[in-house]
């Protein structure tokens, strides 16, 4: 987070005083004496916020705020203006307003709060990825905002609601502190909490604010604290605890109600903008883990997720799969046809796995099925179904004279829940055994499944296979379609010639 603050004030003594105060607090102040100079500085630097301490030399402070909002949307502007100008400043886009003179305690608390909110809203987005900010005003499709009023007593809550109902386009509800916490625990969270600084006891509101800010389901809501007359000493503490604004308790004049509504509207707008950015970032992170051609998850998701499952101690099985002779598809029918085959195979594999696990495309024609939980025998049966789903239904290619038969080879490995090891080690061992089994399947005729179990001899099956053909750590059995039995053409003898050394020399694509 940048510590630069642009200070704008037409009076030299005020400008210098603010600069010294900020520098003493270890901020990096920039100064401008006019609107033109301020806009020029903004054009060549990127400060964290703007502090307008007084009227610039060439225009009003409100006009400058409006120009900054147009030039740099989202850049927080803190204005020190007299009370009669506060509504105009908020309407011009000021993030916060303060009555001069301001103590260092309150000024720095306000600056910290604005910088914190700005950092939370901007997150880690890369340049060029900004999206339209969430809107909060009439005429837009955004749903009505919700505000939860937590007052010191029921009468005060009703008074707040009556005063704000006509000026704040939001659903206003009243609750006590206990209800607010209970709802937050269940995920019922408003856009904004409006909390009295003193509820049942002095300072209860700040404790509630701290509690709500610490909970994952409510921490991203907006917060405003209402302080009674004579309790303004709590303002800096409320801001440091996470309040976006601190408001006076009394709403006795229409101007005070209008100002309060504007300040709450600004908080809701900032909260929704931050929500939208977080959602966009999460969507982009998810897209980075998706293979754009097939829609399957990719290696970036699959390998860490498998490590998590293994670390949790669950029984887990994986199947490393490879489309047989895929290069021939590209060479004979073109890469567009190859893409169609990849998409078709991905859809068939995913339709079989469903909610039992997930299928990832690791690259090229390589796929990985991850099947957590349940019996390993059930997972093996599922992989058999996946292989048959591909081989038993040829792919129809546009313009091709006849359907194209596609087959896959697969290597299966599983581990029970009681096997020790850290998540990454378990995942690497599991994938390594599945890769070894896949290599055997490819070298013994393709269109088949090879099942490995650590430290066990091959299980008896319809297809004979010499144990010497397999590495000791990956004793395997071969499971193939009847038309592809490895007993045909001396395949068992061929398997025996592979040797453990050749299998160990195989470089896993993972």
C-alpha cells in the first residue's frame, strides 16, 4: 500500500503544516497549491489518497473534489470543510469529511481507515483488469442494499429508521447485539451495520464492531458507528477497529439526516465495489485453473487439490489416462479434429465421474481422474467404466466418412486412509504409481487399464502377466477389453521384456 498522500491547500502555512504532520507520522506527502497543480501531480504519480485541507488557489475545494473523482474514480478524497459545505463535498465524491481543526489522533485514524478500505477494495488486481464498479443508486439493476441498525435501545433504533427511511434507498432492520452476532454466524449479513457506540454498557458497540470484523462471514460488510454527544473521544478507536465512518447520534435537522444518508450511501457503494472486485478476482483465479478447451480443471488445480485430499488422510484413488495414438488423429484429420476428440473424451470421462471426484486435463492428450473417499474397488470399477465409455462409442467428426474409434490407456493407483505421509508426498507417490501403470498399459497393447498396489503381487486375472515385468513397488494387473487381451501375439512375453529399469527411466509428465 502506497504511503503517498497528496495535500492540496491554497494557503501556504496550512499546506506546510499538514505536510509536516503527515511526514512526522511516516507518510510521504506531496503538495499542491491549486487544482491545476493537483491534477498535474495526479497525472504523474499514484498517491494512496488526497487530502484537501482548504480552498485551492484557482477553484473551490468541492469543484476540485469533483474533478478528482472524474479523473481518478475510486481514489479516496478526505476533505476538511466547514459543516455547511459537507453535503456538497459528499455529493462531489469525497470519501470522508472532517471539521477543521482536526487533532492528530482523529486525522491519522481517518487516514488509516481510508487507506485500509482502499487496499481492501483494490486487492491485488493487475493493471488493465479493472471492471465497472458496483453501483448503488436508483435506475440500476443492483438489488436494494440492507442495513442492520444496532442501537442502544429500541426507541433509538426506531428513530434512526424513521429518519433514514425516506433518504436512504435500503432495507432497514433493527436488531440487538446478540441477534446481530447470531445472524452473522449463520451467514445472514447486511451490506452495512450501523452500530451505537454505547449499547447496554459504555463501549459495547466497539466490542460488537470488533467481533463482527473478526468473523469471516461478516468481516467484509460495511460498518458505521454512531457516537453520542460527549463520546467523540471514541472516534479514533472506532476507525482503527474497522469502522468506515463515525456519525453523530442526533439527527435533529434535515441537513444532518441528508448528510448521514450520503455518508452511509458512500459506505455501501464502497462495500459493493469491494465485493465485486473480490468476486472478479475469485473468478479469474478459477479461470486460471480451468482448461479452456475442455472445461476440465487443469494441473494448477488438480495437483494441490490431490495433496489436500491426501493430507486429510482420506482413502483416495487416481487414474492417469492417455488417448491412444492421438498424434495420428492430428496428422490424419487436422488439429481441429483433435480438439473435437479431446472435448468428446473429456465430456465422457467427466460424465462418468460426476460428483464422486474430478477429472483434470494435464496437458495434450493426458488426463487425471481423482476419486477420493469410498472403497478402492469401487473407484477401480469407475475407471473401467470410463475406459469403456470412450472405446465403445466412436467419435463423429464433421466431414469424415466414418466414425473414428478412440481408445484410452489408463493406470490406476490407490491408497487407504491409514497410510502415513504428508499431503504432497502422498500425492506424488500416488501419481507416480499411476504413471508407471499407465506406461505399462501403453507398452502392452494400449486400450487397457493397469491397476497397481504398493508392495503387492499381481492379482489373479484373465490376463496372465509375469511379476518380473513390473517394478516391485508397483506390482500390477492388466485389465483389457476382450478384443485386446495381452495373451494375443505374445504380449505377456513382451511385457516381461520391458523391465523395471525401463519403467524407472520414464519421465512422468507431472
